[in-house]
């Protein structure tokens, strides 16, 4: 019988591998026929928005750029949403980072702790909070 | 109980003991947590009551870790039943 996994992800993709793990696990869980909710919290909210081209001179080397880009999981969040995952971000955490009201990726929805997380929890069988 | 270990931390063994209480937990090593898959650390985990030690295949592939033969290597597909069915709760300490 299908179950629902809710992942609360608290790290951004540049800090550690938690985002990569969350995406890999979510994809496998969806493929197995279960449902997935994902709530982006803390620095994970930085993955919620559409990427904007950097204005001005970019000083990063190609090698370092390639390394940084490896962990970018934004497009994978869109893919997960296309597979049926519900992905929402915390607007309060976005406000604290100056990104509230920026355009969201197609797979990510506005969210908050008071309503979105509660809505997720009401249908959750397995809760996994991933933090460092 | 399944404990998701995603980092190395000097207080980890104490934290596991505190979280597990009377239970004998299983452990899933991911990210830098796979460094706890050595013979030395698996013995330490066993000594505080940890039963099964699973280690993430994709995370092992990016690190040179000499894994204990007491660890079970699992891919994402094999983590699904561990997290969704076989354990009542999964905690990331």
C-alpha cells in the first residue's frame, strides 16, 4: 500500500550532500509507488527560486564552476514535482535571506510552517528531517 | 529505529545511545557518515547496541573508504523499504 514520505530538508546544495541525498531518496520512493512531500527550510529555501544569470564579471574558474554546478538540484526538484512530489518552501526563511517574492521554480510552491507543514503532516506516514 | 548518519561528529556515539534508549537501532550511513563504516567504527557502533549498519552505495563510490564486511551496502532503491516499511521511525541525529 502506498505511503507518504515527508522530507524536511534544512541544508542548501552547496553546504553538504543532504540535498543530493534527499533528491535521490525522493526519486526512489516515488518510483516505488509511494508519495513524497518535501519542505525546504533553512538554507534549503535557496533552491526554491528560478536561477538568474549573474550580472557583471564572473571570477569563478571553470573547474570550480563545474564542481559547484554538480550539486545543483533545482532541475531535479522540478523533475520530482513532475513525478508527483509536493514541494514547498518556507517563506519566512526566504524573507530572512532576501529572496521572498522571487519567482519559484516550476516544481516548488510557496509555503509556511503554520499551514503547509501541517497539511503535509496530516497525510504523512514517514517523516524524515534531514539536518546537519 | 533507523538512524540516518550523514556527518562525522565527535559526540555521535553518545547521541545514538541517548536517542535509542532501550532500543537496538539500525544505522544508515550516507554522505560523510560512510566514514563510520570502517571496522573500527562498526565495532564501536555495535558496542553501544547498534544492530545492522547500512552504507549508501553512491556515497561510498565518491570516497576511498575501506568498508567493514559487517556493513550492508545499499542503493537508493534498497533504502526505500528500510525507511518506508521496515522501521517505525527514521531519525537524523
